[in-house]
C-alpha cells in the first residue's frame, strides 16, 4: 500500500524525468554522429547562460526595486514628522534616479538628443557614478574587468535597498484602496512602455528623417518636418518598393483584405453553426478544425508553396487529372448534342495553371492559402459566441412562427455582435498586415503583382534600405487601420450590448 501511495504521489515527477531523459538521448543520438566541427563547448554554454542569467536578473531586480518603491508609498506611513521628512526625501531622490535612468536610455538609443549641456550631465550622473565605482573596484583589485560592472551594479542595488530599509524601519503599515491595483499593473506598464510606447515614439521620430543606408542608418541622419514631408510625398507619388506605386498596392491590399475576411467570416460562421448542433464525434471535428490554425504559419506556407508548383504541385496534378477526364468524356459524348460540346469547353478551360508565373493565379494562390489558414480562428470565435446564446430565444421564436432564416437574422446575428465586432476588427488588422504568407509563397512576385502594403514596406526597408521612408510608410498603414477601426465601430455599433 505504501508503494502504491509513493508511486501515485510521485508519478508526474517520474514521467517528467522519463520524458526529459528520452528527449536528451534522442537529441544526442541525432546530433552526436554529425558533431564533427561543432565548436560548442561547456565553457561557451556557461558564458552564454551567464549573459542570459545576468540580463534576466537585471530585469527582475529592477522590477523588484520599483515594486518596493510603490509598496512603501501606498502601504507604509511615517511614524512621526522627522521620519516623514526623511521618507519623502528618499522617495523623491529614488524617483528622480528612476527618471534619469529612463531618460538616459532614451538618449542612449537616440530617441532624444540631450547634447553636452547641464541636463545631459545630470542625466548621466548615475551612469558616471557606476563607471567610477567600477574603475575603483578594478584598481583596488576587488573585481576584475569582466566582473567589475556586475559587482558595481550589485553594490548600487544594495545601496538602494538600504534606503528602502530606512523607510521601512521609520514607518508603519497602513491600508490602501488602490495600492494593490498599482502594484499589479506596474510590471505591465513598464513592459508596455519599453516594448510598445518607446518603439512607436522612435518610429515617429524616424519617419521625420532621411535615415537610409547612405546615412549609416540613424548615425548620420538628419531630422525635421521637411524630411517627414519628403517621405510622405515620395510615398504617394513615387515607388513604394521597386516599381509598384502606392495606390496600386493599396487597392490590391483592400481587395486582399476584403476577400480574405469575407471568406473567413462566411466559412467560420458555417462551420460554427454545423458544430453547434447535436453531432456525433463533435470533439474530433473541432480538433481537426483547428489544425490549420495550430500549425505554425511558416511551416504551412512553405508546404503550400510546394503544392503550387507548376509541375509537381498537388493543385496542378488534380487539375491535370480533371482535364484528362473532361477530355475523355467530351470525346466519348461528341455525338450527343450539347453535352459533348459542353465537356469540350470545360476541358479547354480547366487545366494546370502557372501559379507562380501568372500574376492573377499567383494572387489566387496566396488567397487560397490565407483563407485556409484563417477560417479556423473565426469558426472558434463564432462557435464560442453561439454557445453563449440561450436556446430559450429560439424556442420562443419557433412558437411565434419564425423560420430558420428569421431566427438567424433576428436572434443569432444581434447576439453575436459583441463577438463579431472584435473578431472582424482583428481579422482586418491581421489580414491587412499579413506579411508571412505573401513573402513565403510568392515573395510579392511576379513583378510585385502580389505585394500588399506591408510586404512593399518590408522591401523598402530591407532591400532598398530606406529607413525614414519605411517609418513613414508604417505610420500611414497605422493611420489607415486606426481610421477603419473608428468608422467600423461607429457604423456597426460594436461597442453597444446585444440588447441595445
């Protein structure tokens, strides 16, 4: 009995150990026979892990210091007037220190330019202090050149923690109605600041520059409203990549987005309605449905790219077989009036096509691929919305004599509006910016006839190195999608509840 309890208790850990060991031995058996010439050693692995560990430690340490700062603001109260003065001085100093570090980062990454004035010297004070401490530690032989920066950082962090300790011991706990909310939202705010707001601001700055390969990117670039105007004028009057013009690519992007989202919505709605009915093996069908969505887009696109090959692709093989069958049928029914001619016309019309050489069929190929990949997402979203609709509405409608179409139009669609509005907006934004399918299947060819705005923008940046122009291009795409979202929300009433 004890053995059974031990196995039951430790079975998950035993299974994880077995799985990890199996993965290790399988990978070893696959890599070791081909390991000649690989320079990866344990020393290199340890050095890389130290770099990654130091980076993660710095991020987590910084978050911890900020969280403690706000914790003491909201949940600690000075015990007397003297403690209050000391606490406020320490908090102001630490707040200014944090602000200077953020401004220093913006200056270091060229978002702002402080120059060599008094403000720049003030902002650089924390970094200069750490540099001086590092040099002192190295000269005193307390640290080496490789460890000096890390030890100086640890000492600085301990100094900040000592200030926090002073605040902690000269204060008492208090309650706060909003303190916990701020503590929970602070890591997300910091992430948004450095991962979204900062890149967006830098994009705006770059859009008003002449940055390009000739200016060594941003190193020797010049900034000003005149450069933003020139970039905007070049976008609408010149070539967006090699030869394609903006409005040519823009209308193709509108067509691409409209066709895709329409088929995603109709196909997803149809599949969701089918799967919402009583059905055997419903779980299996739902699992099969999400396979196109679950497969990484890169793998799916590369596989479909091969299927559109003119000679060996699945689609042309099927079309060739269908053409052969139609030809045979037309020859055997040639004496039957009308039928033989009809099959002959079909045989002359249907057959293998030049998927990659013909601009029309190249565009059709990427449409087929993206429609197949996008329907599962929409069907899962709509299915979730359908399952939230009470059957009582339909029972009442049946009693009143409403047919299936009336039930769908007057019950299903209005109650699905809160689900469909964000799904359609996301579908439009994702499809409008669907770069990977275009790039992996056709690379925008032939002759840029399958390029959409985002793929042309990619070429402008990474083939022609027009960085300022590309930044303005990105802002125009953002503005288009932002205006569409506002118009759609207002026209569809998507922010209203289903009962309004």
